[in-house]
C-alpha cells in the first residue's frame, strides 16, 4: 500500500481561510492581531525595499541586485522564529531577513553598489553578509553551530539557501557533517522552483526535503508563501536546535516571481502562465485576505503600512546614493581578523605604487 500523501504544512489558504492543523497551529498560538499586522507590515516593507533596489539598479546606481519578489513570506516568517542570539548564515537573496534582523536599509545595498566588501557588521545583528558562492554558507553554519555548541551556547544556527544550492557538494557535505556531529543547525531551503534557468524538477525528481531524510535528519515541506506556516515550522526546528537535538531541514515551497538577478531575463525560459498561477498565491495578498476576514484590515492601517514602506525605501535610496567611495587602502582591510605580514607587505607595495603615480604626475606639471 502506498504511503499516505504528506502535503506541505499550510495554515492559511491562498484565499485567506485558516487551515485546520492543530499540531502546527499550536506553535503560533501566541500570534494575535498585533503580531499578524506586524507580519503584514514587514511583508509589504520588504517588497518595497526590493522594488526600490531593483529600480536603483536599472538607473545605474547598483551593479546588480538579486530580487526576492514572491519569497517574502518564506523569509519574514522564518526570521521571526529566531531569537536575537541565534545566528544566521545567508545567501545573496535574504534582504527581508536582513531588514527584519535590524540591518539599516541605508547600508543594505553597499556590496551591490561595489563600494564595500559588505553592508553591515555581522556581529551587530548576528547575521553574516551575503554569500555569493552558492551553498558555501551551509558549511560555515555547520562549523559555527558545532563551535558554539562546544562553548555551551544554547542557540540555533540557521543556513538559508535556494534549491539550486542543494545540487552543490558543499551543501551535501554540510548535511552529512551536521548529522554526524549533531550540530544544532536549521537548514532552510527556499525552493523557488528555478536555479537561474534550470527548473527544480531537473535537479531533483523527488522532493528536496527527502534528501535530508537520507542524511538522517528530520525534514518538513512547508507552503513558503504562507507566513504563519513558515513561522510555525521554523520555531519547531529552532527549538530543536537550541535543546541540543541536532539539525533539521525545512523546504519552503515558494516561487521567484522576478528574475534570478537583474542580469537575467526569465521570459527566455519560463512561461507567462506559470507566473500567473503563482501570482494567485501571492504571500502578501494571502495575509491581507486573512486580515480582512478577521476584520483587522482597514484604510488607516493600510495607509500606515504604505507610509512606513515609503519611508524605508527612501532611506535605502538615500543611503545608496550617498554611500562614500572607498579609498584604495581599504582593499586590504578585513582580509584577516588580525594583522598579517603578507597583507602588510602588499599594502606597503600598493601604497608605494600609488605614490609613484602621483610623483609622475607632478613631474609632468
């Protein structure tokens, strides 16, 4: 007899109706009207951040941008499940996670503008800067989790990555290592259906979550466009990590409604009908419908949320345009945590080279 079909965890349907799942609903029993409204505001604000940054790239102010359009609920729901002392290892698309973690929008685009190695000090928000090497952060998170566990810290470490990263060796090694050493890591996969132009079915005919089961860790599929369901399953996994029960894997099924990056043209490899299908599952519209059903949405609240989104977008734009250009000597900063003789030598050589150029210009005048 075939096993009973296991559907992704869902607590709110696309039309805003609640789903009867007492096991997972219990995990968000404390989420009342104020919290629901706060989640909605975060969803709207992070979409506004994404829109503004995309516009800045189109206007030539950013070198490139990786939009998160459509993936807001997966990111907002998961990061709201974390404690301040939990630690986050991110890929390059988690702008919503960064915002909810407290990263100043004014510094969020600096790496993408090419005027800084990164945008923020990871130690101030317990979140790394964007990792460009696909899947590498899974190993970083596993090592960090093992280290803090040995130090006695009762925290969760979470690694964000996309479905494309699950085809990388780094992530496979991280899953194996985390299970073998019981590392308190939450592996959070945003399955947005496309690894640039490659559909997820080509990468994995079976659900991605089953890969984690093969490594010996519990795994769950969740509706990644349902912010409450994502919050519930991430709370469960993070608590498991904090209690020393080892790693967990979450596959959040969502959809990248925009391009992979602003250098991509998705109309070359996917059908418009597919996008329309996912628009009907829009994460922001879904929560708004829930709020309307429960009489928590009105014009005053809508205006306040829009104003907040505009305020954050303005700060992001101003911060981007006013970001200072770095001096040449900054190339050698932050390469190592402490001074290194090789870096000192390279800095001195480069400084001498720059001075030779200045001396040459003065000789010609």
